[in-house]
C-alpha cells in the first residue's frame, strides 16, 4: 500500500508542476514553510466536491503554526521527503518518516506540524477532499 501511495505522490508531483502548479504561498506565522497547490480536479459523480493536492515544504527547522482546515476538508497527508513532527487534536505528537501518512478529519486541530530535522528539508503531499466553495484551506488557530 505504501508503495502505491508513494507512486501516486510521485506521479502527481512529476506531472502537476507543468499543468497545475500555482504560486507557492508562505503560511502566516510559519518559519521556512511554503505551500503549493499542485493538483485540483472536481470529483466525477460527487457534485460539489473536489480533490486538491498541496505540496508542503519545510526547510531545516521549519514549521507551520497551529491550524485547522476548511470545515469540509478530509485530508490524507504523506511524507515524501524527510521527517515531520505532527500532533492532531489531543493525540500524541508523532514523528512521521518518508512514506508514512496520516488522516485529518473535518474540524481537526493540527497543533504541531514541523520538520523534525534542523539540518535537512522535509516535504508532505496533502491530498484534500473538500467542498468546491471552500477556497481557504488552512485557517490559523490558537495554540
């Protein structure tokens, strides 16, 4: 299963920059973190829903502030390079390595999202299933 996910992530990243990539944005309150929309498509047969792929890149020691996502967002995140420290809601903080993944449900609070390394970069491919009208995908939260 992890091989299939890594293959899908590689396919999206290899083909998307030419056809779908948009400007990268720096997350407010982040340190050395940027997000790039690399893929988006309406979901056939599911009116009002889209799938969006976001590449999240952290430099060494980089992090995002505490945040939530669009109310409709179901997220499947896969580490595609490096190691990521993550804590969702009241769960334990975990370190995910290349090929590892997790799911965030609508309304989840992403308390920690950070590069686990002070010397190497890290990247996540976050795949969102979201309502079409939800254009703001990340909302800064309280710590």
